[in-house]
């Protein structure tokens, strides 16, 4: 039995999700959704200002839908997704649009999005699987398309008190992951202090805005 568990753990590390983390969100969907009513991401307004009118945006990990609501209110076309079926169902009721249940590694779109938004979602991707997920995001963007993501910082991957996996990237590690995954143009990165689901506890976060090059790879 232990050998099987170790084998499954190895498989998880090579993919875009951690099954225990996904189970946490499925089981705590009502509580988690209620915890995210404090407003949109601090980076969203400035990011939307860089996009063309009526941009097509893919949101990875829409959670409670507050960022998607703001995108839609700004006139953009949002493709909202979440890996948790329970959260996707609740977000769909709030947003009034379909919310796809999709794991990051299931992203197969090719050059169809003006932007890919991933606020506090890719931080759950095991480090071994992150370059593949980032490469998928790169391919999903139109040439010149923009991507923004935020991650909990720290520098050493691990689990929190709820059992959720975090890749806990430092700013430099984050940059290296993107450059490893493909020919991104890194437009901006930052390190800051932010909160989270953990009883309001604050800690280090990092953010990145990157672009798919306009020239052909």
C-alpha cells in the first residue's frame, strides 16, 4: 500500500495538480467561497488597463468569481475555469456564465486568448509540472497576448496546515520557471506581502506579468 502511495505521489509531482489540494477545495467549497469577498485582486485593474477592448480572457482558478465579475463588467469576454467541480458549480451560479472544470494540464487551446489570468492558482502546481503548465499557457495566448499570475513566496515547496500543496516560489525561482517553459517576454515581477485563506495570516507573495512574443517562435 505504501509503495502505491509513493507511486501516486511521484505521478502528482509530474502533473499540474496535487490531488489532496484539489480534494480540499471540493470539500470546503462553501467556506472557501465565502472567504473571498474582500474585493478583486490588487493587480487586476492595472492588468485590464493593458488589454484591448472586449479582450478574450482565460481565467485559471476562478474561485469565487470576483475577478471574473470585474473582467466582465469591464466589457471583456471571460472563459472562467476551476479545477474543483464544487467551486466551478458555485461560481457558475454567481457569474451567470459556464465555468469549465479544467485542470491546468488539460489546457489545449492554441493562440486563442488575448490574456490568461491566474491569481493565486498556479501556486498549487507541483514544481516538476509547472514548466509544462506554463508552456500550455504560452501556446494558448495569441502572439502579443499577456499573462499575469501570483504565487505565495518562500523559496521552498511544501504544504500548509490544511494539507494544501504550494510551490512557494521566490521571485528568482518564478522567473527561472517561466524562462524554462518557453520564450516568454518577462514584462514585470514584484514581491510583496499579502494575505490568504489561512485565518488572515500574511506572508510573502510574488507576481509576474509576461507576454507571448509577437514574433514566431
